[in-house]
């Protein structure tokens, strides 16, 4: 595929002309107030006149709506006149009941949801800047050929060069076509400029028809075989019912530690605080308790900064120990006390007991305990939460599903009929996985 020839043109940049901005029917409007979105107390209120709409204070935003998608940046649109057009389009989409929008006969009447606004702004930026690169100075000059060229360009993978020859599925192009087509439905609303009168890209064709998406009344996906479906469901139930409550407790523990420990500067040392730290270190030495271990990536940083690989404090999370004992962050000048404890380090969170049995092993071999839990650092704690509680990350966390399937299979197999008296043999891998031998 060869993209259309592009030329470099010089267009006016900078802020939107004040005269145009003042004439907009939405000038001075509060975005969230007009759309009926509630904000947390003290949050920033996004105004229409701003080029960056920051709605991170949304009170009822979905959990899947991360902070970065709550900032809608129009300033990346090169042409300032088109920047005003894009802002008016998005405002009309989220506030369709506004009196200026109600006069448009073809404008959609269903408000655009907050979680859809970020993607709409991104596609508007790409589309309008593409027109600028094509040498257009006015939206009145947009032709159907420009729209078809843009659709063809965006029909291919663009994130990886190795995939640039592969064409996207029709269902993946809808979000690209929506702003291109719907700008034609609001042309009479725009203060600066819009498409020429009567021009709507692709005419009366729907977005599904434009991208070639075929709707079928029947399910074209074949049923999943039981030998694939059963382990997947068992793994999902294991993640939700067994691991879910444990992960929730782990997150609560991590948050409580962050909230309860307030680190102050090293300038506030006192004899009492020094003694508290010495007592804490002596407690570790006396009880032979390992210090919290720092994440592996920070160990590499220490080595690059000149730490010796034989340093006894190389793996110790010094900051965490200081926070827990005296609420400080910096290492004081009694390294000898640390070294004398010599207990090494371990990750701060793990389940009590490193081994765990299953119903099958308890019934057939009570003395056989299968390792099931790993110690977790803070980085792995966040990874555990993501893999367990975030549906769209399950596909990426294949090893979680493999481990869950192995554990769930043990529980599922034990609930089946045991009329056959063949004893089950269990294999345990060095990494803690356990499965039934065939």
C-alpha cells in the first residue's frame, strides 16, 4: 500500500482567534456541568475555552477509565480554526440537548459517554492533521477522495512495521470513520468552518456499511470443545473464588502500609529515634527475621552505581525498614548495625505457609504438600492485582491461567467420581506448579 503524496505546508498555529472563540455558542461553558457529570469536591472544572479538557475529577468514572484517558488534548490540532471545530463537535456530542444542537435534524440524540471521548479526540487530531499535511487550508475543500484515502491508510496496521502489510478487520475501523463522517452532520453548527453545505462523507451509508462489517443473525464462532472449555472455566473460577479474596487482602495490606507510614526527613534525628531503629535491627538479629527485599530492578540499579555484589545490604529494602521503624527515608551512619544483623532479605508479602494441599492429596496422601505460593514484592503485588482483577489483562497473563488451571484441575478432579481405585500420581515442578500425571 502506498499512501497519498504528502506536502509540507505552512499553516497558522497558536491559539484560536479570540473573535472566533467568542462567537461560539458554547463559549464559557462548563463541560461537566452541561453534560451532567458529577465531579469530586475541589476538582478542576474543564471549560470549553480551554484547549485541554481535564476531567480527572469525574466522580462516577468507570474503573476501566484510567487517568490518561480523562485528559482530552485538542492543542495537537495544527490549524487553530479546526481546533475550534473539533471542540464544538465534541461538546455537541456529549451535550446533544443543548439548544444549538437541537436545531440540527441529523445530529445524534444519544450523549457520547466520557470513556469514548478520548478516542474521539485522538481520531479528530489524526484526521484534521492529515488534511493539513495534504495541503488543505479549509474544510470546505474536503472531498470524498480525501476520506477514502484516509480510510485506506488507516486500514493497515500502523504500530509495528512488521505488521504494516496486514489489513485490519472491518470491526476495527469504526472508531476511525465516526468522526470523519459525523463532522458532516454538524456543519451548520461550527463557528469557524466545516464541510461544504450538503457534504457528508459516504452519503447515507452507515459506518458498518462503510467499513464492510457484515452482521450475521447466527453465531459464526464454533462451540468450544469441552476439553478446552472445562479447564478454562475451572481456571476462571479458581482466580475469582480462591485467588480473588487473597489478592484483595494483599492490596489492602499494601495500601494500609503506605497510608500509615509517613516518611520525614533525616534532619529530625533524635536519640530516641536512633534507639528505636537500633531496637528494630536487634529484633531482626535476635529473631533471625529477614529484612524486606528490594525489587530486582533496584538491585541492578545499585550494582550499576558501584555497590559490591557481596554487599550484605544489596537486596535489603532499606527505605522500607526505616519507614517501619522510625518513619525516615535515608540511611543513617551506622551501617555496622545493619551488617551485624546479616539476615538478608525476602519479599514483604506472601501467604502464611509456603506449601498447600489439595482435596485430592489430603485424601490420598495426607503427608504430601504441594508448593503453591510465592513471595511477592510490591511490583509483583501490582502484577498479581492486574492479572487477577482486570479482565483485559487475562489474555496477557497466560502464566496466571496456566497456574490457575493446574490448581483448579486438582480441585475439579477430586470432585469427580472416584469409583476407579487407580491412585493419582502428582508431579511437582521446581517452580511450584503441580499437575496430575497421565
